[in-house]
C-alpha cells in the first residue's frame, strides 16, 4: 500500500489512495519532537481492508525514524496504540 505525506506548516496528513478512494490520518505538530494524531478517515469502500491499520503503522514508523513522539487523540489511533505494546516507544500520554 502506497502512503504519502502531505505536510503543512502546523501539521499534515498521511494519505492512502486505493481504487480511487482516499483514506487519511491527520496530525498537528506541537513541536519538532511531538505530533498529535487527531483524525483517521477511511471511506466505506475501503473498510475492512486494513487501510486504517496501515496508516497507523506508517505514522509509528515515521515517528521512530524522525525521533518524535505521538499523542493519540484520534479514537481509532488510540485504540490501535492500546493493542500494540510494541508502539509504546513512540506513544506519549
């Protein structure tokens, strides 16, 4: 699955486009070393295909590479983080 990053000055989003449908995970950057994941949106056409999970894992891998932490405000991401103890190295709060 190809996931791309779209950045703005104060945050950004990870986007996966599959069969013409777009799923996203948005975040706000509070500092160079901390982001807040605040929303995951997966259209009905992509539900059950692991797209949300792939976006969450991508965010975790990016945090590890970038040396930053994630505050999980998004209910979906927060639930995924609770299921994955191996993500605790990048989860804050």
